C-alpha cells in the first residue's frame, strides 16, 4: 500500500529536500552576514555566501536540469523563466536571489506533489475499511481465514461493530447494519434471517451469522474500489493559472532580453532584463492568494483538500448534484396519509406506529415522529414479524396489521391492489387491517429550504449552462425533488459506475462540478473537474473531493463559489498587474536605463505590491453569497 501523504513525506521527497536545503542555506547566510566570520573570505568567495553556493550547486543544478528537460518536451511555463533566472543570478553574483528562486520552485513542486499524492488516500481509506480476515464457521468451530479463501456458501460470523467482509444473506441473528457507504442513505437497516448484507457495511450491536453469496473480490464494495482506482488513473492533468500565464510570459521575456542584447551588443542588458523579468508575481503572489482563500474558506466551514479546485471552479459550466443529503436533508418524513373511505387516518397511524417501534426500517422513525406530533396514544403490539421483502406484520389492539409495499400487495392480492390511489412522488407504504386495505402512507425526503433559490441563481450568477440531478433513487422520487428545486435534467436509478460514466461524459463536453455525500459518490467526485463533498458522513467521500462543506447548507456552497471567484480575480490582478509592471521595467532595462542591481531592486518592489494585493484573498471583502434562502 502506498505511504499516506503527510507533510513529513512531502519533505522527504526530492523536491522537499531541496526546499529544506534552500531554507537552511538562506538562514545560515543571513546569520553569517551579520557576524565577523561572515566578513572573511575563502579566496574570492565571502564566507556568508558559502551556504548559498552549496544550495545553488546542489539544488539549483537539479532544478535547472529538470526545467531544461521540460523545455525539451515543449513545456514553457513560468518556472522555466525562473530556471533561467537562477543561472542569471549566479552569473551576476546575486546568490541570495538565486537561492530564493530555488526555494520557490522546489517548495512549489513539493506542495504540488503533496496535493497529487493525496488522491491515493481515497484508495488507502477504502482498503483500510475492508477487513483482511473472516470468521468462518465450520463443524469444528469458528476459524479466522484470509478473506480471499472465502467461497460462496461459507458461513461467516460478523461480530458487533465489525465490518461485513463479503456480500451475503443473514443465516442467524437479528440486528442492524449501516450501509450508508453504498447507498448514501444515513440509516441503520434491519437485518433478520434472509436479509441481504453487503461487504463494507458496519454491523450493529448483535452477532450475525452470514452465508456468503459472492467472493470478496466480486462484492459491490470491491467494484467501487475498482471503479475508484480506474478513475484515479484516468484523472486529467489540468493546467494551473500560473502555468497558463507563464506559457506566453516566459518566451516574451526571453525575446525582449535577447533583442536587447542583439541590438546593443551588450550581454549585461540581457542579464538586466531577465533579472527584472523573474516571475515572482506568478511564483509567489498566486500561492499567497490561494493560501489566503484556503484560510478564509476554513473560517466559513469549508475545508479545501486540493487547492487547485479554487482555480478550477470558476471555469465549470455544468453542475451535477446527487440527491440525498445534498439537495435534501436526508431525513424522510411522513407527508400524507391517503385513507380508504370511512377510515380514520389517526387510528391507522396509531396502529402502524405501534408496530414500527419494533422495526429498523428507514421509514419507521418518521412514522413514529408523526404519531408523536399528533399526540396519539400507541397501544401495545404483539406477534411482530418482519421478513425481508414481506413487510411488517403484527397484532395491535386486537387487529392484524400489515405494512407492505404496493408491488408486494399487487402480487399477493390483486383485488385489494385496485383500491390503491395513483402513485405519487416520493416513497410510500401500504397498510392493511384485518386483511383489508385501509391506507397508503406517503413520505418525502424534504428538499432543502434554500434549494430552489440556490439552483435558480447558478446560471445568472455563476455562468453555469446546465444543472443535472443524479440519484440512485427511483424515478418518481427524483423527479419530484427536481420539480421542487427547479432542475429539468434528471438521471435516476444510477449505480456508482453509472454516475462515474455520466460525470466523465459531461466533463468531456465542459468542465463539471459534482456534489455528493456518500461513499458511492467518491468515483464521480474524483472524475469531475471539481468535486465537493457535502457534510461529514463519509471520510472516503471527503478524501475523494477537492473541497468539503462541513455545514449542511447550500449557503456554504455558494460561499465557496464566491471565494473561488474572488481568488481568481485577485490572483489575476496580482499576476497580470505584476507582469505588466515587470514588462515596463524590462523595456527600461532593455534600453540600458536600468542596470541589473537596480533591476533586482525594482523587481522586489513589484513583488511587494503583488503580494500585498494577493493578501486580500484572506479577507471576505463584502458579501460571500448573492441569493436569499
């Protein structure tokens, strides 16, 4: 397994070691410069310059060689001009300036590698979640065996709070499991004999004996891992803002320097132009602005996992939203009771709630909450049975009560099924009392209060051409939510693989933003141009996303969009403004009016202005959202 990326791991990389060497060299130089020892010389070299020369001989050589290789591949960015500046600084005897450029280049590369390597943490986290052994039950007792030797038909024991090792069916025991990693639904699901279980689900407080139905490598969980790995391998390499600007700035600056040398015949002018052309506004101001935006985001409850998303999000033109937990609250509630003629809805609600107290079905909590809200007295229930696919049955207040689905009732009693009302949006269950249909309960996972206003402002305020709703839920539920929030493009009953394929197809057309909150969303989050994880439900989702919205509100998403827009504006101001000032100084240097030493001073002044402007990204600078919830 790959080493999880940490800051210490980044420092141990080649680029990290060069950056550390540059820091130590600069610190020693500054210390020696103000001591009597530093004033002495070793031949023509002052002692206080010795640490800088070591840095340039080792780190500078490596950086320059790497940049030359990039140039041979046709990659001309701002860092190439920095490489030329290192050589120029050495030739001019400006060793401190050269060491600072080495630090900027190597430090930036180390940070970039850290961000890229952090993508592997998704796979590491998925792998750590999966157990390596299973407790297999045989006639001789329970034995721990490697997961890869488990075969379909084997009986496995899953202890309390353990992770289920394979897909299977409950053979013995009753309890609950958390399957939110796969479904995205934050519910504990009841598990009784005959119920299906899935690899990666977290067992509750009961011991369950499970009969394996698939090998571990064929489980749904393993498929998600495979999709995630493939998605990582196919992640596109996106050009950063500094690279885009440097692509034209570097050859332009070199052309001016060469032209000044050719016209004047004085190589000093070439050096003077390059010194003043050192692209510090690109190498320093943009990272400073990004760090400021990351800090501002953190203060607003937004964790930036990959700084590049702050640069990319302003380019997205298609937004793709998962349904549950993002545009909804993830808590379905009972919205309607359609009672048969002559039947009192409150009486039926009391009977059903009495049964649901003993159920772990996802809708049980909302039924009980509805009964409590109406102040209903719940009678005792007995003879309770809940078999997978059969519904919930029991005796309440002298009545036989059955809670089942429309599909099951249609299969078992077609005559009763004709009494059912038309299918509505959202979820539903059907209630029979003493074998007679009495009511249909309808549920809906409520749309977020701010959802419609948020979706409505994305196009005019953030230049999004399309907004899609993608969900694993059934069509009626997804379309009902889409109508509530104002989304017209809908994709329903989507598996993680289908979500990934859809995101890839849309990203090929235009930059995309994908927002989800379940582990099943992780592959799609990785494949999108910008992935945003919503809430704190899943560490896996958080690792796959470029940004994590910690507070469950779409207001924070809008703030993230505005922070990114403001960052890009400030970064462009700092970089382009700094480069324009540098271009003006280059012209002055080219005509011989600005010698190299004063050119270096001029460039430092330009850098100070660029960095001071970049620091504005750390402050809100006005409202960070522009719609009313």
